[in-house]
């Protein structure tokens, strides 16, 4: 089998790879929001699954428009 040492990641390795705090990674894994497997007490992550998950995250958040001004309620009111 040609498994590379980096194919399966620990929480520590994933923390370094994604630059996400370890407590956040544990919470994501426990809530099923990141692809993970628990082996005994230890969480493990496949790098390929994480890369696909990360790509999908780009589409799961709403677009934020820049230079968006709040509506001016007074501009649309008719004079009395």
C-alpha cells in the first residue's frame, strides 16, 4: 500500500495545516461539521477529505458586498 505519512492527519497536524485552533477542530469533528473519524479517543482526518471540505466551505457562506451603504430611511420618505 502506498499510503503516505501525511495522508491521515492528527488534530495537531490538521491544526498546522488549516491554521484553525485545536478546540475549534475538536468541536467541528464532534458535531460532524468536518470529515473525521474517531479511533478510540483520537480524531483522524484524511487530507483529501479535508481539501474537498475546504473547497465546499467557500460556497457555504453568503457573499459579502463591499462598500455597501446602510439604507437611509429618511431619503425615501415623502415630505408632509
